[in-house]
C-alpha cells in the first residue's frame, strides 16, 4: 500500500496465521528526491493518507507504523486544519 509519495509498505496483516501484523517490505521509490524534500526532517506519513482504509487494515497499518523496525525510519504525522468561516465582506457606505 502507498503510504505517501514515494513510500510503499508491504504488509502481512497476520489474519491467516493469527500473528501480529508485520512489515514485509518498505520501499522508497525515489530516495534522492525524498531526501531533498525532507532534508533534515524525519520522514512522515500523514495520518490522513490512511483514513479511507477499512478498520481492520487501518489498525494493522497503525501497529506496523508505530513499532520498530518501521518506526525507526518513519514517523506518523497528525495535522489539524481548523475550519474557519470566511469573514463577511464590508458593506459599502
């Protein structure tokens, strides 16, 4: 599954074997371009990228993202954008 631009996670959900979810692979598509974009910041996966997943898959991905070894390379970011209504326009006098 694509976590973010240039970051792909291959996942074993553990459903078949009854084990905990685990990462099978973590692929960085264009590592040089990613490093140029992030520079000195940690690589982040926006939580919003996961919002449309089915609940069981969301939980499996969350477990994998927040535990080593994946959490050693990626951070999960949560950003809030307040919904502020526009200011009314000033009426002409």
